[in-house]
């Protein structure tokens, strides 16, 4: 998810922007019931040290973005130079998440295969799936 807060209108407060961002992320997480959902949030901002926590001092507010997503999946980007600096971190994160996804999928597949010990047809089916997952990983 990508948000641009560089050109914030004067009539909208930072609290409103963070609240609407929190609502979008919550809505996305509630709509997708997939087991391995990982959200990566990019926030374009106008200064290097921007964070919603810097703008709003209410640390215990109920709409804190860092409470609903992993803080390592939240990136604040300052212009094109900031995007270049963060791109390696994002690439490394996506690679790590992908590797963990296939690792977990393979573990689940092995559990399913062991549940069907007597059924040879399902054993073959899960062995083929495990072989494909091994090649992807």
C-alpha cells in the first residue's frame, strides 16, 4: 500500500490522515482471510525524519499504524532519493517474506501428506506438489 503525505491540504490534520490510513489497512486486513498475508506500507513524506508518531504525541491512541502491521513493513520515503535508499531494504524484505511463505507452505504440505498415509493417490498428489514447491524455493 502506498500513501503520499507530501502535499497535505491545510484543512486536514495529521491525526485525520493517520486515522484514514489506519482504516484502509484495517479494512484490507479484514477483507483478506489468507493465512500468509503480509502488508508492506510505503509513505511518501516531505522530510527525512517523518513519522506519524513525531507529528502526534498521543502514543496510546487506538489507531496507531504500528499496532496493526509489523514496523519492519512500514517505510517512510523522502522523494526519489529516499526511494533509492529504501529500495534495497524493500527488496530484501520481499525476498524474505517470499522465502518464508514457501517454507511455511511446504511444512503444511508435508503435514497434509502425512495425514493421508494410507491413500496412495493423495500421497502421489502431495509428493508432486512438494517437488514443485522445492523447485520454487
